[in-house]
């Protein structure tokens, strides 16, 4: 697992966006051979999305032949609710780039049969040829997507009940009122993410420091589900200085040293 440490949120976001753009471009996607990208919501990827929009606006990147799969969605929240992940993705990314609507896949938390919805989502990923690159965030309790502590590290797309920790963290988007936060969500599984060719996890800010320490310096553990990344052949954690506060000085020095040359922006 690589750990790439940037000075701040801005440089981190710019680097991730360039990395993703470079992957898409070098793949040279076509309608018959599209690039398949997994995407998260949350505050962490907003800077990356902004940078991807900038790269696109400068004419350096097209999403015409990119297929996306989002990680998760709340259950029973209307799609046009400002806190639904559908709304988030169109607002922060899709409306500003040239991705065809039919290439966007987001779980439907209002589907009449939620289990069927989850099953079909997995099938769609397989039909698309699997995910080339999955971008993800991390919850303060170390979760990926909505794979809360204790989730099977082999889990697939399914319905999950959210923990109080997550409901509390996400209440900042619902007038700080925990009773307004949906209690269930549909989410890809840890196994779904780990099946991707490559995974990048975005970790920024002090509030993620404890989770980062568990995921990097301790073993693979279902209580900190991002730690499954240790078993991935091509897993990268990209973080800012603030998020490294609970890591050992030696760990930070080690990764800074070996990643020194990769801090420059990947060329486009
Ligand atoms: C939610 C999402 C996760 C996200 C996490 C952290 O739980 N389901 O995918 O990584 O929040 O969000 P933020 O980036 O806002 O800290």
C-alpha cells in the first residue's frame, strides 16, 4: 500500500485529479472499451472533483467514454433531496463535465426491491468489465463507502444500517439534527471495492487522523474496513499533513522519503 502525503488539502486534491485524469487519458477509452471509474461522495472528494472539472474545462480531459459507479446512497431519501448522493454527484461533478447520463450509475435507495437493486448493481459492474480505478473516502471510524465497523471484508453491494458515529458525523449535512439523517443506506461492499484494478483513498483533516493510524499502522481488521486495502495489489492512500497527526514520526518520514519523487503532478 502506498501512502502519498501532501502538504494540504489543495495540493492533495490537485494531485489526485491529475492522477485520475492521467489514468483515463492513457487508457484511451472508446465507446467499446470505456474506462470504468468508481466514485465517492462526502466532503473529502470535493476538491478533487473541482480539479477534474478544471482539467476538463481546459480541454485536457473528456468523460465521454467513462462509465462511473458510485459507492453508496441513502435509503428512502428522494433523489432530488440536496443531501442525496444523486444530487451531490450531479451538483459537484457530473453537471460540469461531458459524461453521458447513461454512463452514470448510482444505487437507487428508493427502489421497490432493494435487494434486487444491489444484486443488479454488482451485475452491472461485471457487465462493464469491472472497475479500473475506485476512488474512496474514509469515515472517522475507518469505514469505506458505508461498510461500517464489523462489515465483512468480502462483502458485496447490500443494505446497511448506519452506526450512530456515522449518523452523527453526517448530521452536519442535515441541520445538525440526527433524527433527519437516514438510518439505512445501500453500499458497495468492501469486496466490491477490492475487486477494482486500483483503489485510491482520500484522507484529509485531523478528524481522520485516528482512522488513518489504525488503517496504516495496525493489521487488517473488520473494525476499520479501509484496512482491507493492505491486501490490495494497487492501493494508494493520498492524505494531507493534518491527517497524519496520529502516525508515528518514523512512518511519516518513511513514506515521505519513498514517495518524494511522486509528489509532482502526474503529466497530462
Ligand atoms: C460517508 C460516505 C463515505 C465517506 C464518509 C466520509 O459515510 N458514505 O463514502 O467516505 O462519509 O465523509 P467525508 O468525506 O465528508 O468526511
